[in-house]
């Protein structure tokens, strides 16, 4: 009896010591941002009002082809299917981690035959038993590992959301690039048609002896230059289409329907709150990574404490197979095992140190993600504001270029000036019209980047792990 009391007293002392030495709970974790990194109350913007966070923001462009491409991308993109498979894998890992908290029960049966020299005979042996083993999670080390696996699952879910939003933004950007290149092709073809007509006029004037041959050569050179730019834009249009089809899991050269002209979105509202960054999936994923690392610190600290295992078995044995039905031949045993690590080359202590360093890394990475998020939002806002200013200036410049072209062509037709001012005016008008298309493209592509940077709702329910199909054809 005294031995039982002594063992119980020792066990209680070890239990209380372990409770006092285990690390802080994950719920108490509040990762600190790097020094000199503070969130502003709102993001700067000098633009007019428009709701950039509305669901299905791209639908404001009223393009049914774009709408259908986004819908198809959500269902067919291979990266999203891969992310869903990784989430299902993480859920299984969580179930495996939870199983470590539960007792283990197994059945065993054996049969043997051996010679007994003492009795000078051959003896048969048969046995059947149920075995039980359980390690109580006294220091929450097993529970902490399960919690870390749970945070890993949540991190993967957030990364899946991020991947989903990135795919949508990529579809929109590539579609805008394709449509913009198509506009450039149409503009170049229109300029080429006008240049051909102008070349015929100049050639007729040359044949009439009114202008030198150099005028014809310069007109031909201008026409050839425009044709060269046309090939560039045709290639850009096809490459953008290849990108869209790849995102949709289709063959790159699959045709895409033509649609209406894309309308420019209204400028973003002034003073977007920085709290919008909380909707960014990568920010939430980084925070879950911090929590998972902190849970692993707690688990490794728990490994420093003694472990207690209870094992038991019960069954029947005998020399004949029929003895297994004889209740009188039953047996049972129960055993408690207390293991306290004393020396293992500081392996467990080093494991704690490693876990703490890994947690520090995740905290630093968390701050870096937030800093990157703020930069992306500010960059997108600045880009949009300046591109709207650029478009306004280009529109004014286009009107001036048209007036200049009218005057120079009139003077050339009347023989008051050579062809060079007229050619320069035509090139200037073509350049500014092409730049207007490019500015519109930049504004629309940047709007997709802004929605991605803000983590806004793209109007779809993200397929979480429990909603993802489990068939092999996914």
C-alpha cells in the first residue's frame, strides 16, 4: 500500500510540474507585426465614387462572353482542382491526428506447437485475446498537434480561396488583353486602309509631276510600318486567347466568341479602409500558419514531460483448440507505464527550439504578407488614378492631332508644304489613338488587380473541401 501511495504522489508531482511548465496557449497568441509597420486608417485615392467590392464586379462590363468564361474557369481550372485535392488530403491528416487521442483496441489469436523437455512431450498452445492500449494526453501535446493540423487545413482553405480569386482575375486580365489587342488590330487595319488610299493619291500626283518620288517612298514606308505593327497585335491577341483557354483547361487555340465593346469601370472610391485587407485570403492563411506553428511549439514542450501509458489484455488460452471455449481458462492483465525522458542528447530540447524558430519565421512571414498587401493596394490605386489622367490627356491630344492632320493635309494638297508634316501628323494621330486603347486596357487590367489586392468578393461561393466531389474524375 505504501508503494502505491508513493507512486501516486510522484505521479501527481510530475503532473503539477508539467502543468506549470507547458507553453502559452495558442488562443493567447497575438503575432506582432515587424517594427515600423503600421496599418493606415484608409488607403489614399483621389478618384470618384464606384463600388469596387460589389459581387460579380466584372458583370458591370455587361459582357456575356466574359461572364461565361469566368463561370467555366471556376469549374474547369486544373489548379483549383489540385487545390481541392490538397484540402481533402489535409482533412484526412486531421482525422489521423485526432485518432492519436483515442485508445487502441485490437484482437489477437495464436496457435503454436513446441516440445517441452521437462515433461518430455510435445505441447500445443492456443490463445485468443483482446488488447487495449491508451496514452492519456496529460500535457496536451497530442491535442496541440491535432490543433496544428487543423490550422494547416484552414490555411489550405484560405490558399484555395486565394487561388480561386487569382484565376478569376487572370481570366479577366487575359480577356481584356485579348479584346484590347483586337481593338489595336482593327485600328491598324483602318489606318492601313487609309494609308493605301493616301498612297494612291500621292502616286497620282507624282505621275502628274506635282510631287517628287520621295513622297511616294515615304508613303510606302509609312504603310509598311503600320503593317509591321499589325502583326504584333495579331500575335498578342492569339497569345491572350491561348492563356484563357489554358486557364479553362482547353486546347490553347480553341476559338472564343466575339462580344460587345468593353466599357470602362468608374473610378474607385476615395478612402478605402485598410480593414478590407482582413478579407485577403493570403493574410488569413499566413495567420493560420502562425497559429499552427505555435501549436507545434506547445506540442514539443509537452514532449519534455513524462508520458503515461495504460495497457490491458484479456483472453483465453489452452493446449487444445476447444479450450478457447472454456471460461475457466480465461486470463487478464493490466499495466501502467510511466516514462520520463532523462537523457537523449538534448533531442527533445532541440525540437522545442526548432519549433520556436519556425514560429518566429511564420510571424515574420505574416508581417511580410500584410506589407505586400498594402503595397499592392496602394500600387493599384495610384496606377488607376494616373491612367485615368493619362486617358484624359490622350483624348485631348487626339482631338488636337485630328486638327493638325486636317491642316497639314490641306496645305500639302494645295502645294504649300511638303509631305513630311502630313506624315508626322498621321503618325501622331495613330500613336495617340493606339495609346488610348492601351490606357483603357491598363485601367481594366488594374481594376482586376485591385479586387485581388483587396480580397473582395468575386460573386461566387468558393468550393470548400466538404463541398468538393470525391470522384476520381475530378
